[in-house]
C-alpha cells in the first residue's frame, strides 16, 4: 500500500506583498530609515503604522519597537517591575515570555495550563492572592484566549496589572474586544512566524497616557516624542522624560513600510488561516485517542497553528506518531519531550527561574502536539495533513 506523503514546507511563509516591497524601496531611495529622520511635512512610516495599528485594535496609543520581546520588557519596566519582583505568567508559553521577566531581573511565577491550553484561572486566583505578585504577563499561547472577562475580574480584585502577550493573537478577539485590549497594555510581535512579517519587530498598545509616555521614552525617543501620532500630548512627558532611561529598541521606517500593507490585509489573512485550521480540525475530529481543542464561541480565532492532545498515549507511542508523521512530511512539535527542541522549551527548561512544580501542566504537555499552518498551504494540503496525522495516531492507539 502506498502511503500519502505531504511535500509542503512548514516554515515557508508567503512573500512580502508587492505594495509592501514598493513602499520599502521608496524608503530606501529616500535614505530616511531612522524613524525620527523624517522629511518636512511627512510623519514617517513608523508613526503612520502606529496610528493605523492603534485604530485597528481600538487603542488610544501605540508604539512600534524592535521585537515582541522588547515590547514586553518595556511594558514590565513601565508598570514598575524591578529586580526581585515576582511576575505571574503562564507555565505553558514560549521562551521570550519568561525571558522578558528575567531581562528586568524579576522572578517568574508560573501558572498552570488547562486542557483548553489557556491559563488555569483557579491556579491564577490562588497565586494572585498568595504569590505577592502585582503583575501578570499573560501569554495567549498558540492563539488560545481564556475567559478574559473572568481573568480581568480575578486580577482587578487582587490589584494585579495585566500585560498581554499577543504574539499569537494579533487579529484575534474575545467577545469582540481585540486581544491586547483587556489588560493595561498589549504586546505584539511582527517577527516572521507571526501574523504580519517584518523579520523582527513589535508593537505595544495601551489607553494609559503615562504608560505610553514611559514606553516611548524607554524605546529611545530622545526628546522627539512630539513626532509621534498615536501618543499622549507633550505635557504627559513633563516628568517622565527626566526619569525614564533610554533603552533603545525603536522600529525603523523600512520595517514599518512593509508592515502597513500587511496590516491592511490582516482581516483577509485571518479568514484564510481559519479556513485551513478548520479543515485540519475537521479532518482530525473523532480520531480515537486524539482530542481536538474545542474553541469557545466567545473567541475570534487566528488559526495560524493547531494543537491536539493525545491523552493517555505513552511517550514512546507519541514519539512514534511524531516520527511517523515526519517520515510522511508532516512536522509536529511535541511539548512533552524530555529535552527542549526548536521552540518547545517549557517552564522546567527555564532554569534561571526558581524551580516550580506544575503537575497539571506536566500532564497536559506530556500529550501535546503542535503544528504550524503557513498560508502557503492550500485547503487540499490541510486535508492531506489531517489524514496523515489520523493514520499515525490510529497506528499506535490501543483501544481501552
Ligand atoms: C514570538 C513570541 C514572542 C515575541 O517574540 P519576538 O521574537 O521577540 O518578537 C512573545 N511571545 C510568544 C509566545 C512568542 O511566540
């Protein structure tokens, strides 16, 4: 019997749109790449991107920076997190999140994950009261949004400030409110594997004038903050400008130029991602031994990656599924492997943080498989991928 094999490439993104390439060439011809090196009468690409992104998510203010990790670090500094402070965060996330906490010499306190792959609100409730932490760096890991209304109730009741890591949820929403707009600040990434692509880059939004003034100063605005558009008025900077260090991390006009056309296309791209996502999900549903992650109706998803659980399948059998899929061209990442590989590190791999015990997270990650869905895949590809995964899971599944 010949087996279906998939030949697509899981790390191949779409090309940068022609309009974005033209805009980039125009910036290069002008020689004005630094965001504050603007011609008279021109706001510059970065300031325009900030205004457009603020409008897209319904925020008062926006700052474009060098990376998503930089945005999180600036947000933590702006809320006043300092050396030795504890910061609540997800036990299941990617390395830049605890890294941003470590970068300000603060201490991550990890919160358990649920089978929906969202932060465990019971564990959060407990740790909000007992950890001594005043800030939650909430990661919407792999695009899964928790009950944001409930989360904000818990955090408000405990006077905990919420900073949202929306690296995987740009374009997503909870009950119609854009991801990044529930907490005090929202941080996004424009790195190649996220939803708009400038190689590296980040965005930070807030409605809080003082927080925005601080992060603008942090990013390295010198005294040029009046050149910003999606920013508070100069009087807000009156004190901030003397007491906020310059920790350079600006975005440049070249990156902003290629992001603006992509931002305009984002709603259409999200719709395409979700068609692929639902095609894989439908193909995997009702596979014995495999659990799809049900998405709540309040959540507007961006299906740029998909996760499934293989609860109760032994580690060696999961390894066989991953190897079997790989041999047939389907790249799955397993979060339960003893050693971190590629982007699959987890809380117990981050040994700069104090050792913590998260038994529920251990149990869930032991069966968690993850797969990217680049927009270079077709709906037919999605069907083939699902068929291959289904076959390989059935091959190891022992009915109970
Ligand atoms: C990519 C990513 C970030 C930000 O990453 P940068 O590479 O610094 O832009 C933050 N959180 C998560 C979960 C990510 O995957």
